[in-house]
C-alpha cells in the first residue's frame, strides 16, 4: 500500500494505472556496486516504455469460496469486505456455474500451458495456484499474461475498507467437450455447487461453520441463518463473468483464439497443509481471572467498597442472571465523587468491549491498546460473564 494513501492505493491500482496508459513514478534506493554505481533512481515509466510487463498471479479463479458472516456485536473489516454485526450481511465470492474449475472439476482440460482469457488479453495457466485444495473442491490457478495486451476494464485495483488493497482480475477458460462425461460436468447448475457459511467473528483459522448453502441460494440475494433472513452479495461480478464468457466464445468463433491441450494437467491429489505455528499460541483462557462483579441494581457505595476490598480497578456489572450490563473503573468512581454523582447508572460504561476464551491473547491485547482501555470482560456464547483479563496480567 502507498505510504501517503494507506488502505486506498496499492499494487493493484499501480497495475490498473499502467494498463490505462498513465505514467507511474518510480523511486528506488540501493547499495552501489562497481557495475551498478547509481544509488538512487527517480523517474516515470509507462507501459509502452517497458520492454516487458508480465502479470504473474499465483492464486486465481478459486473453484468456490466460503460465504462470510459476522455474529459478533462489532463491525469486522476483512478481505471478504465489511461484515456487519449480528449477521447484518453475508459476502461470498466466485461465479458459481460460470467458474471454470467447477465446469472441469477433475481438471481434464486445464493445466500447464492452457491458453486463457486474462485481464482482457491472452494468458496462460502455469499450474496449480497457492492454497490449491482439490479434495475439498477449492482448486486455484497460477496464471501469467502480457500486461500490454490487457485492459483496465478487466484489471481493477480495489480497496477493502480498513483492511487493505487488492485487484479484481477477469479470467476466462475455454473447456473443450472431449467426452460425454465432461459434457455432463459442464452442465453443472448453481443448485449443485455448495459452500459453507463461516462466522468470521471467531479470530482463528478454524472458524465455525453455521450452515451449508448452494450458490443458487447465494445468488438469490438472501440466505437464512438461525431463522434470520440475511442479505448477501457477491464480491465477484456476475456481469463481467458473463461478458468474459461471451467475449471468449466470440474470439474462438472468429479464429482469434485457439484452444490447446495442456502439457500437464493440474494435480487432483494435492494435500493442503496449513502453516503450523511452532511457538505455543496462548489464548485468553490462559490469562483470565475471576471477575469482581456487582449487580446493576446496587448503589455506587457498594461498587466503591468492592474496589477497596478486592484491590481491583475494574468492577463488572451484571444482572441477576450474570449477563453483562457494563463496567465501572476506580477512575469512574473517583470522577463520580468529584462531580457529586451518586447513582451507578450515572457512571457505568454500557458499551463494553469484550473477549472470549478462545481468542488469541495477542488479539485481545491489541484490542485493549487500540481502544485505550485496560481490561476486557470475558464472556461466553450467550454473553454471560465468565472472567476478565487486564493489562496487568499481560505485562
């Protein structure tokens, strides 16, 4: 991302600007050598001024992808877009029955050297993409192509609010019908393509799956989750998916694009191995302590007494059933005395930032720092208080 416009302008935007014919300022610094004595460079380049401009993308055209939702009380900013709290929306990706790998799930015609539509020009499949996971129908592709043939209509820099930058890439792959079985596979419908609705509010790799849905349900614009009708939208453009398919078909009919067999098909037996963390990952449950609590109907004097008795700076306020209602600090009590306030309701912080047992402690610590607070009540799935962590425990 750019230093002057972080989260707004990144590498994808640079590529889009290049393809659009705009000049790009290039600045560089290096250690000098006898053969390369220049320590700095500051110039402008355009696509035409470059000898070669090769787009090389190691992960494209996922066979399918999960649908992301957020069950927490706060908005999440992710690579799946802005996820609203309390299942406020759902985002998915992929073109469903127009996705190339869904039409050739056993990769009979797709592999090393397959000629494709890429970014408005002609490109090639280099091989399997990173995170290629064929056994779970999460195949991906490694692609390359000549940027000088491409168009900014099919290469777009994109900004994900408070997450980062990326690029939308238009990809189309011709699938020759070589046999009856392949003809049947290319007749796949959105009803046949299933994916999981995953709760992104759980900050770990293995997030909970709420239910399974078809791409037909997703493309309807709504999915039902726990009895709630949730509006969903795609991060992939179906309009451009159809346009790319039509364009590629016309190229073939007009003799501008020729099909070719791959030198080697994509592997179907790749074992997907998530990166292991060798150092021990600690969670909130490893640091939490018993929360000192008062009921929401007690008086301010009782809260002050608890702070003194327990030598604790934070008092968690709950109802009689242990549901979180707020939090009070020793500073709040001191401020109340100075301002002649006598009611708990006058000083309680009701909008409380919380954590859970299974949240990595590093994320919880970062949340405290970002919000300039020194404690987080620990709650269970029903929002009942089960403990507290404070900055003192983490020091």
